[in-house]
C-alpha cells in the first residue's frame, strides 16, 4: 500500500529543515532547536505505519509536553536509554488524557469535558464557566488522529505540520514581528493558559492557520518545562520558511535588553 | 470516523508514604473518587495520623489533578510526576 510515490507525496520533507533551523537558532540565539510535529490521520493509519516504523515509541507513558521536551534535548522523559531525536506516540503512550484528546487521539473523559475536573481544582467561579472554558479550548475531532510524531526540526523525518519554538519573551517578540510585518495586521492570540503545548501551540496553529503564542500551562510547567522565563510559539509549518527569510532579510527589531548569557 | 480510539480509564498510582501528609487534597480534587483517606496504624505523630491511598486506580482518567494539587509531590502516576 505504501509505495515510493506515496512516500514522496506524504512523507518527504519539502524544505531543508536543517538549514532553516540553523538560521533561526543563530539569528534568535535560541537555547534549543525548534520541534516539529506531525499528526497521523486515522483514516490513513495503515499507509503511514510503514513510514514511521523506525521511529521509537517511549518506554512508558509520558505527557505530550514531556515528549516535546524530550526531543528538543532538554530532559529525557522517554524511558529510552538515549535521548531520541524523534518520538512516535500512540494513544496508550499518553499520561495526560486532556493532551491526547486535544490532539484528536480520543474524546475527552467526561469529567474533564463537562468542566468538573477544573472546577474541583477550584479554578472557576462556577461549574458552568468551567465547562464553557473547556469547550472553547481548541481540539481536534476525537479519533481523527492515530499517532503523533514529534521530532527535532533539523532531523525532520517528515514534512512537519506545526513547528514549536520556545524562548524568552524578547526572542518570541522578534519572531512575532517578522511574522507579521510582511503581510501586515495584528495577531490575535488564542490563549487561556491551560493545555499550553498541546492545544495553544499545536492545535490552534493547525486549526486557525496562523502563529499562536502560549505562556505554557500549569501542567507543562510542572511536568516538563521548568524554566519559568520560557514561553512558546506554534507556527504552521508552511509559514516557517517565509518567517525565517523575513528574519534574515529585514531590519532587526531592536532588543534593548541584552539576554543574560545563561538564558541564551 | 473509521478508527476511533476509545479512552480507557485506569492507571498505576503509587503514593510515597514518607511524603504523604494526609492533607486530603487529592481525595477532594479527584473527579472519579480514586483516593480515600485512611488512618495510619500505630502512628503516634498527630501530624501523620492519616494518609491517602489510591483505592480505585482503575477509575483514574489521567486528568493529573492529584499531581497538580499534592503539596508534597507524593503521588506518582505510571511512576512519573
């Protein structure tokens, strides 16, 4: 079923992601390389199976944000002896049901969907505000995705759908400016501070077809991203090459603050 | 949808007995009533009279509320926090 023509169409990266990564990391002085994400659609599950069979699955469960943190090379949560450059996650590999459900692997468990879970955490004024807020968190259709592939962008085994970047606000500012200043306008950010990496950085850019920012979320900061100065941006991958070009060819956005060495 | 994965509840939950202070927060926050507070047998320290146990781990929906709320990081789900 999966022949060379299909591989060419579905899998083969269309851009030189290694080169793009190297340019953006150098320009923005990023501490970590960006992470690419590819969501395997359930309807074509069998077709993709063969293409990704060499990508390791984690040894034990982990959250989506831990998987992202693992492949970017900060902390290895995969349970594998060596930090992997790419990870392949099936529904049963997820430790966080909300993250997996947001990414379309299955439906949200009812107590999360109906707002009860967040309400019990005493975050909301009422069960109703909790339910409405949960309803508005971007998520993909339940069961529409069979696997999630996360990988170091320069080693992309497939054309990514979304690129995740992390940095201090000054670095994200530079990114945002160059994203907007070619086409003009403003960027309305889709933000709550819950489901930061899965929904705000991955699903929102996919669904809304534009860059989105995230301050990450309590879960991501507790389980994976421990540097409190970091925030994230999710960029539709098809916009990434243009963004890098803008960054290199246009006037720098002045950064009046010099980044401390330990944050570079 | 041709192949919908169905979420299956259940988790391996362990509670570090040395860390658990029996504050009851996990009991109150869990939407599936996985946890229960029990008395520590023979405990003479009044601050350690109770502890939490995961009585129904098969009901866990992996919402991770317990991990978020535990003040002493005593709870592990699938060995992780």
